[in-house]
């Protein structure tokens, strides 16, 4: 799906290893790990996992999305539980979200190590 667009978006994703814990049947989890592996092999996708040993880190309190809009305008969305979240479009605050992402990513496994972890997780099911 991501590779079908004429110019696919650049996607840099960092996941906490805790997000990989089994939440369904082994066949479902294996399919999810294999999908993540396939996505991670796309040239416009960077997928990295923050290992459990890195906790606590600045992303432990919840998820967020950071993106760049046309004209190099920065924006972010900070999510929370119960479908409550907020859009961040003030440039200074959006830039701070970018720094937060970089700090989390600095503790993550590299792309190859991430794929290896996902492959081991799929095999262990």
C-alpha cells in the first residue's frame, strides 16, 4: 500500500519494544511482524525499535506523530488515551516535538537490528 503512490511519503517510525508484546493469536502476531518487516524493507521507510532496556525515555508517556507540511511547515499530533489528542501547529512547539523524536530515536536499534528483532519475534511464535 505504501509503495503504490507515485511519490511515496518518507516515513520514519520509532516503536517501543513493549508495543510488540503478543496481543493476539500467534498467527495474527506473526502476520503483523512480517508486515512490519516488509514495510521496513521499503526504501522510503525507516523503522526502528527502542529496546526495553532504554526505558524510561522521553517518549514513555504516550505516542505522537511529527510531520512536515508543504512549505516546510512543521506540525505534530500528540495522542492520548480515550481518543483524546491535540494538534500542534505552533512552529516552536512542533520543532520541540521533532527534538523529542530525535532523542527517542537516538536510543533505538538501527534498521538492520530492528529487522533482526522482528524476524526473531516472528520465529518465536
